[in-house]
C-alpha cells in the first residue's frame, strides 16, 4: 500500500523544500541513511513529487553531496524559485572539516535547472556571512523570492548576530539581488527579536492583507513558529498561539497550488524505535493544510486528500469496559466521578482514521481516545483532553518516571464543559497525526505497543462520545 507519510526506502527524510508547478508538488528533501560506515558522510538532496498528496513518486538524488574538501559535503536546506528563464535552488553548503582550515563551515550556494529534475551546481557563486555583523558558521537555509515592490530578489537567511547573549543572537538576515548571482547583504537583519539561538528554515508568503514569516527554533522549544505583518517592513507580530504543532513536527515550510496552502515538515523518529527515547533528526513527511482566520492568524486542519484516502468503513462497535457506560450505535456516555471508565471497539488497524465528537461535563479532569489498549487496560496510548489545564496531551502507559504525559506532545486548547470537541486522528504505522476542531494539530509517534484496541475513556468525570467512526484505506490503494 502506498504510504501517506512518505519516507525514502532504507533511509529517512528531513527538511522538505516544497515547490509547486503545473499541478505537481515538488518536495525536495534532505536524505539521511544514518549509516556513515556503509554510505559515507554527507547529506544530499533527493526529490519526491505528488499531484494529489496521497501518491508519491521518488525521483532519487537531485543535488549530490560534495567531497570532504568541498563546501557542500552536507547539502543542507534552502529553497527553489523560478526566475530569469530558469529554475534555481539556493542551498546551504556545510562542511565542518573546513573549520580546521580557518574557513567558514557554512555558505550559501546555487544550482540551476531547466526542468526541476536535472541540476547544475555553480560552486563559484558561494558567498559567506559578513563576519563584522554575523557569525561565520551559522549562515544557512536561504529562502529566495521576487519582491515585486522593490523590483529585486530577496533572500532570507538563518543567521546569528555577533553581539548579545549567545542563546538570543538568532536572526533572519536579508540579502538582495537583481540577477540571482550577485547578492548584497543588508546592514540590518530582516527580523531579529533577540529571543532564540537561531531562526532555522525561514519561509515567507503573502495571504490577503498579511505577510507571514515562518522559522523553526530549538532553544526554547523545538517547534516551527510564525510572525505576521501588514508589510515586509514590519512590525512582525507574534500571535498568541504562534506555533502550528508540537515537538513532533519540525522545519516546516509551505507551498500553495493557488487555492490551498500546505505546511510540509517532518515527524521525527526516536532512538531505538522506543517510546520516550530521544527524538532524532529526520523521519517521515508530515503535512497540514493552513487556513486563515478573519483576524489574520493561521490555523491548521487535516488535508482533505489524506482524509479521503481513509474511505473504507471499519468496525466501530463499542463494548463495555471499565466503569459505567451507556452505549448506543453512534454514541457512548462514560461516567466515573472519582475513578476511570473506558469502552473499546476491538483491534485497531495499523493504518486508520478515527473521528469523534466529545462533550465533557463540568468538573471532568480528563477524557479522550485510547489507542492500542491491551485487553486488561494495563497498556495503551491516550489522547487526553485536560480541561483544568486547557490543553490536549499525548500519553502512554506504562511510562517511565514522573512524567504526566509525553513531554513536548501537548497543545493549548480552549475546553469548555458542554461544548463539543471534534477530534480526528490519522494513524499509519508509528506515525500519529491528531487534529482538533479543524484548527489545532499535534503530531506524535507510537512504538512500544504495536497492536491493541481503540476506544474512549474518561477520568474523574463524565463525557459523551458521539458520531464516532473508524475508516481504513481500501485494499490496493
């Protein structure tokens, strides 16, 4: 079956660089084999394309990694742009061995193409950070676009200033060009709030009256954030909720077909394929659809093509479990004022879509979905609404030590007793994508418990679960 959350065979993907052209999404990405001994050192760019966000075609290597003596031993993140009769990739050339030669480890590099599939590197055009203003070894992730108002190309670069507290020097630098060859570095950064170590993988687009600047940071939290402004001159405003997802989505960048805009990132794996182990660099493609609220702030919802891929109805007959339950064909009410109650519906498929509307009663401390539960309820994963903390979290049992849930896998959420909460969960193997009320997303992973039942639970309270369903993908899709 064609995977919905793409990863290369025998390798992993990171930092997707999306570009849309003639009905096709070109998703360039950084490939990591995680096997230096077998495959050698360095990171190349590969390409996967899709017309429908469901079926993917792998085109293999696009930008080869350089040698140990070349700037681009690691071909790191950048952007693709069409201009001056060609397609252009601007990318990061990274080589840590160059530091021993007193040379910058990172430089901005250029490649050109006539068809988006065959690329010619132009190593002679590499340029580096002006060291009187920016640190030499953090100069990466170029994002290039045509600025119609200025009549020139602009490049946003992940950089660090040479002064200020070390962990707050991160900024988005600005470079300008008329010909996509010669670049002038602006004296002033494009955006420098003095908050984060770096602003990785910048992305910028206009939607109606607003400009949006995206970047990813790992110093306060490992997340993708955004800012909004009425013009490119700012001021860049931080909305109250400035993230799109939690810990398990990173380096997200966007592309649009002119009708819809999607946010493409990656859902990281964990070391040893074990719950609670350290998150790793790279994993599977993960993506959400962006939409714009009336006040200009952004929200995310599940991509409709992915929802529709789960079109085969599955079994959703609930059975009594623990505690008090009142079950009908399309609803169940669970009550446990001072305890725990649950109801499950049999074995959960490895790939499925689960949906339900949840309405909890006043005083309820927790309720939600249980995934891959054992028959004795001693093991399982929990997607839990926590009204007293106004959040949704991803949890598992058993869990190590004193952890209330999987740290980093939580999202703020307005929860009011009596008001329904609509939840959609998309699962494929170890990948989990949770959507709430069509505006909040939370990515996660499930490793330790490979199989089990699905259902609903409530803890110290009561809740009704209505209009629930489970769907799988049709055979052969």
